[in-house]
RNA sequence: GCCCGUAUCGUCUAGUGGACUAGGACUCAGCCCUUUCAAGGCUGCGACCGGGGUUCGAAUCCCCGUACGGGUACCA
């Protein structure tokens, strides 16, 4: 298709403080979508300017999460690029240079107020009072002579307004007086704050579109002011709507929300662990805050890339609909070729059953079971409980009453089981078709509805009242084991029937 | 408190002044199919936050109110 959009340079700039969150993943996804749509570049940059909250493990989980979703970047800490380094802690020299430039131009100043002094102000309900904004040379020299630590603060204009041009909201106008009083640009430890670093890096890396969460909108005017003070051209701001807790009240937090009594995943690692397919999460996330069109909910990566545009992003915060995500995951599971589903299922089922992956992979029963459960699961984790019976040595009929078919007495169920056992032994060959034919004929002969007739066998074979299709299950198990289970069930039910009388 | 943003079925959304008796999807209910459970098919319930304007005409534009969300750090 013709590409009418200019190639964009976008970046995903997470801070490595913990696990990658769904909201962060969505931001990364939109970044990627826009870069790919326009034929531009997707840059990964690590914003680790807060050494107190730095968590070295988060970088791994971050790249793992992005790769899992199928996102790739053109420049970043791992692969380098022409605008490196891509880790902010390695870019301190840049920030120092531009901070000094701002100070020299009178747009920023050294503030010697200590954190304890600030704390006292705060206790009195006051904010910073710009006390060092216009120090005389002598005052400044005195502080320096004392060896006092300082921060560099931005001198926010005392009057006027600042306009943030946001691609999804239009112009947001803010009075400069409402911008927080002279925000810190460089901390006393020499590290820049987000505000300085993000502006310097986005400019130096030639970022054209800044996609980030809406929580940044309030500080965007400050950023606009910094761009102006430095004489730089601004990027296009695209503030993405916040992803809300499923209840719709409040941002998603680290705490797992509970839906229908179940705890739902919040970190990307949770989604991986709980059996979600990356394609489904991709599709779902693309639909939160953006939509393919009014009619289709399901689309491929390529289709999303071909249609994505930042101007179509919604400004409305969205509650996470886990039910819909699960439904979508089910759709994607059903669309998988059996071999692919097997590959996805292997680690989950092997772990749940306590079987070695290689052993399970070679087990023919597993192959035969997969098509039987494909349309019955929404999550990969749901497979094991559906097929564990096929791999257990012994079925325990702890509740013999379950072996009784609907509208049947225990004694009648014993008779059913007995008749079926005979069939299991005689059917030749032991195939789906033959079994079904024989059982249906027998049920009719005995005047029992097929559903009731089969119920005792379902429990005998699988130990459960809900299972994959029965005849298929018997075939998977084989004649011998099927006969053995039915015989045991029959014995259990007989003694239960006797006791009941 | 102050600042900013947002406001269509319970949820995700389509809708950019007339094509809207407001469309799709999830959820929920019912029916069909059916060896259980699913899957699938069909049907149904269900919304333009309120009030003022502007206009021949408003879900769509403006104002006020309300509600919700976000921000208000030497965190990002």
C-alpha cells in the first residue's frame, strides 16, 4: 500500500524498576505499530536515572516481554545504534552540558536548598518558594564556599501560558503559574530528573513522536518549555489513555484484580505463565485505546500495522476487560494447527502432570488428546485438568454416586456398566465408529437414553462428570485400560449400591 | 484543595451536523445442535451523564453542572 505517513522515530522508554506492566506493554505496542506503519524506527531506551529504584532483573523481564509479544526494535541497549548509548545513566555528560547551557542562558539555576529544608516547607503546607532563583553572585559564592550540595532547577516563567499540542486531544493550554514551581532538572547526585533527560534524549535521538501514558500529560507543558529554552523543535506528543483496573476505578496496579473470584494477571510475565498466547494479547492490546474498525475485533499483526495511526487513538481511559481477553485467547487457541498447539501446551501440561517434556512429547496419547481439548480451553493452563486422567495409573472413585447415570438407579447403572464392559471386550476393531455404534445399539436395547447410558462410563474412564468426548477418550486409553477402569468402577458401584440398600 | 483530561449498552467500541427507530464485540439470558463440557448457529436484554444554547436539524459544535480518571517529588 502507499505510505502517506512520514517515517517516524518513536521510542519506548521504560524505567527498569520492576516487571513490565500491561500498560507499558501497550505503550510499546503502539510505538512499534506506528514505527512499522510509517516505515520508521522503533527505539528502546532505558530510563534508569533513579538509582534508588533500579532493579537489575527488570531489564531481562522487559526484553523478554517485548520479544514475547513479537515486538522488535531497531536501536537499543542490546543492539546499539547511531544515537547511543541507549541507557540514560551512561548519558550523564549530555545532560550536564545542556543543564549548564540552560543555566548560562538564565533558564535554570542552582538551588542550594537541602532536602530537609524542603521537608520543613512541606510540613507547613508550602511548596518551594523559589528562594534561590535570583541569588546574587556573592550569595552564590557563599553557598559554594560552604560546599553545599545543589540541584539545578528550571526557572518556569512567572506569567503567560504554554500550549501542548497533543495528537489525540488537540491543544492543551496551561497557565505557567500552574506548572509546579521550578522543577528540579538535575538532582544533587548529578543525575538528571526525567524531565531533563527525556527532553535531551528525545531531541538527540531525533524522536518525532512521543507516545507515553496519559499520566505524563500534566508535565508536558514543562517539557515544552524546556524545548523552547533550548531552542529545539518539539516532537509530536501522543498521550495514551490510561488502562484502568477492570472495575474501572483507578489505574491498574501491581495488585492482581479479582474477576469472578479468580486473580487476574497484571504483569507480562503473569500472562505468559497463565497461558495466554502472544497473538491474542497483541490483538487485544491493539484494541484498547485504538480500534481496527467498528466491525472487526480480530485481526492480524500485519493488518494492524497497515491501518494504525496515532490520530485514531482514543483519549478515554479504558477498563481492562479480562473476559474479552480470555475469549480472544480461546479464538486464537482454536485457530492453531494441532502441532503448534502441542508446542504451546507441552511445557504447561508437562509441568502440571509432573512428566518430563520430552517424554510427554513422544507420548501418542497426548497427540490424540490435543484435538479433543482444543475447543474446550481458553487458556493453556486449562489443558492439564482436562486430560490428566489419561496419564494417571489409577482412577479413584471417591464419590461412587457420580457413577450413577441420570434417571438411573445405582443397580441399573451397574447393569449398564456390565453391558458396556462386554462391548468393550468384543468390539472389533477397537475404533471410535464401532464403539459408538455398539453403545448406541445397547442403550436402545436396554431402553436407556444415550446420555444417561454413557454417564457411568464417562466417570469410569475419566473420573469426572465433564470430559472430552467419551469414545475418543476410550480409544486414547486403549481397550485394555478401558476395560480395566470400567471393571473397577463397576465393582465400586456394586458395593456402593449394596450399602445403599 | 488546585490544575489537566475524559464522558455512547455492565465492559471494549463504531459514530467527526442529516444515512441513527445509534452499528459491532465481550458478558448475561433463551433456543438450536449435542454422549457431558465446550465450540458453533440463532434470538433477546441493554447506551448517547444532566441542563442550557447554536442550527432547519445534534450522540456529534459551544457553555455550565455533575461524575470519573490523571497530576500536584531531588519517582518515573
